C-alpha cells in the first residue's frame, strides 16, 4: 500500500512539474513578444464596420 501511494505521489509530482514548465514557457513566449502594443490596428477587415451616419456604413 505504501508503494502504491509513493508511486501515485511521484506521478502527480511529475505531472505537476510538466504542467508548471508548460505555464512558464507560455508566459515567456507571450511576454517576450516585442512591439505588440506598438503595432497599428489590424487592417485585415476583421474590425466591425464604422457607422458614419444613420444609414451609411463604411466597411
């Protein structure tokens, strides 16, 4: 029974270590992008249309 608990503990500890490493890598990748805030707004057409007047919609 003690061996079963020790094996379970080791598996949980290993999985948590892998999970923590993945979180750290994700943070490093997402925080390491330079210039994200300096880029102009996207012009790929995904923004909502601009309403200039009541009946005119600019796409």
